[in-house]
């Protein structure tokens, strides 16, 4: 009989996993305690922006394979495999990962598990969580140890969530039995048939590999941004430097774009959690470099503010600054730890009038920072600006015509925080173009 899946937690990860597994042909029940979210999803409305996902959600709902509920009883009765996708945010003071949603989810589900099933953790966590949950479930579930635990970390990127779930680069499963492995092979039969590597590990490795991957990605970005600082000190050009490094296949160019640095709900949180947790484990020295990775990253935000200040003659007091982009990256409306919002607040604090625009993240940005001035379009944000700053590399900004935008601004000054524009084209249209890690004038 075909496996029936539940997905517990319908945030970014859970909603994507639910819609994608329904697309793979499974009967899927998504659960969330947020009734408004469940009603929206049941009507085919996504509570966040993710290209391609709404079409999949719609298809799943119309096929009858995908449904949503807020009842743990219904989920327990329905599922052979329960995927836990609840959020594991960062605790404000300690920097540790907050496991309270995960624990609440397991404690709500476990007492209702009366038949054999597999509970699969996907949320980012720290080592030890899976075995603690296994022990807790065995104690709370009427099915006892027949309610087994596995860990299956998720590596999807916002903006590419559908492709990363349907055609992942690898699937990792931390299991304690051949039966658990066999069930997960059945769930992922389609990607496995197309040759996706399937790595079977113990719990600890499966839990650690997720934060290790994010720590590496963050380090790669901060490495090239550290080189940008050297470029600024020497007059070298970091975009050329990155291009040359990227041709070495051992280094590779993917994930090494210099600029404003990383933000979002994952990389900053995960490197901080790993630093704190590594120190608690007595291996603080092994992860100390992550503090440096974080510092380099935050310095890039200051550097972009500094470039804007240089372009306005040394002071931003009373100046008008147009900001292009608020999301932490394009193809997302996520503004969690967004470098763009950070820069916006810093510029406002220096006494400038800020006018910001983003093609999709305006609502979320307004919620996060209601005091910013928001414009209705790119030209609106540029109107009367003494300096424009590109903070998120949306295609709309990449393709902007410097002449058209030039007619709106007070002064043709631009800081390209994401190396998204062609400096020659903008300079030819009379703009003073600056970008972190690149020489101030054409060479
Ligand atoms: C990241 C990882 O890439 C995923 O593999 C992981 O599953 C996910 O976190 C997670 O833990 O859930 P995501 O945060 O969606 O995914 O975005 P990325 O594409 O990694 O970008 C993160 C930040 O780094 C963005 O602010 C982006 O602008 C910046 N970035 C990325 C750069 O500055 N340079 C680059 O070369 C790449």
C-alpha cells in the first residue's frame, strides 16, 4: 500500500515539502496550529512568496492528494510517515537554536500514535535532538518503539525551493534501522531513480551536516568579502578576483558572489548557533572562525553605507537616499536578517530621508520596519535621490535603464551593493558608480 505522509509545520519548509511530495504522487496531510495559515493553504494561497510553489499547491489540492488540518488526531490517524518541519528559530539572548516548537509538536503527536510509523525530523537542529525525541516518543506513544525516528535534513534554498525539493543535490537520512531506511527510499524513489546521491548516516551526522553545510556556505561568502576588503585597500577588483578563483574547480564560482553579504533566516542563525554550541561542547576553538565569518559579513553592510556617504560628500544628514531592494535575496519576500533592511536603518539613523522599494517584499518590510518611507515603484524610490543604493539584485533592477532612472534622481550617484549592474553602462550615462571591493573609477 502507498505510504501516507503528514507534514507537521507549514512554514516555508513544510509547505514546500507538502506540495512537492503530493506532486510526487503521495497522499499528504499538512498540519499547522495556525488556523489562518491552514485555511489559506486549503484555498491554494501561499503565506509567502516562492516561485512555482503556488501552482504545485493548486495541483495537489485539485487532485485531492493534498489536504490541510490543524488536528493532531487526524494527522496521527492518517500518517505512515510524519515529517516534522516546524521552525527552529534562534533564541534572542543565548544564540542557541530554540527547540520549543519541535518539542511541542512531538509531545502533541506522540500520545496519539497507536500504530507503527516513522517520524522524520527535517528542521535544522543541534546534535542530540533526534535521539532525545526518539526516547520521548517511545515513552509517550502507545505504539512504543514501533513509532520510530529518523533525521532527514533539508538543504533547500528560498527562491529555488521547488527544484531543490524535487531534484535535490543529495538526500541524507540518519536512521537506526534498515526498515526506516527502506521507508525513506520509498518516499524519495523518484529522485533516487534519477540518480540523486542517497547518504545513510547515524543521527548525529545527519543533524550536524545541515549546519556544517550552511557554515561552509557562509564562510565562502565571507571569504570573498574579506578579499573585497583587500581589494579596497589595494585598488584591485573583487569581481575579477572572484572570476579567476572560480575557474579553479576546487574552489568553484557558485556561492561566492561578493557584495553586501548574507542574511536570511538560515545562514546568520546557523553560524551563531554553531559557535555557541561548539563552545558548549568544548570545541570552541574549532568553530571560532565563524565569529570572524559573521564580523566580515556585518562589515560589508557598514561599507555600503560608507560608500553612500562618500558619494554625498561625507555626510548623509538631510540627504535623500533611494533604496532598491529589501528582501534578503531576489525571488523571496523574506526580510529576516535582511542586509538591505539593516542598511536602510543605518542610513536613516545618519539623518537621511530614505525611500525604499522592493518588487515583492514591501509588506513584510513594512511589518519589520514601519518607520521607513516606502515608494510604489523603482522610479518612485529614485525620485529626488542624492544617491541610489541597490541592495537586492532583482531582475527589474539589473535591467533598469540608467537614462530613465537618471531623469528621476537629483544626482546621478549609485552604490551597487550586489555587483548587479554594468558599471560601464551606468558611467556612460553620467552616473558615479561605486561598488564594494571595486575601484572607484573605471580602470
Ligand atoms: C541557505 C542554504 O543555501 C540552503 O542550502 C539551506 O537549506 C538554507 O539556507 C536553510 O538552512 O534552510 P537561503 O538562506 O535560502 O539558503 O539562501 P542562499 O541562497 O544560501 O543565500 C543566503 C544569503 O547569502 C543571501 O542573503 C544571499 O544574497 C547571500 N549570498 C549568497 C551572497 O552574498 N553571495 C553568494 O554567492 C550567495
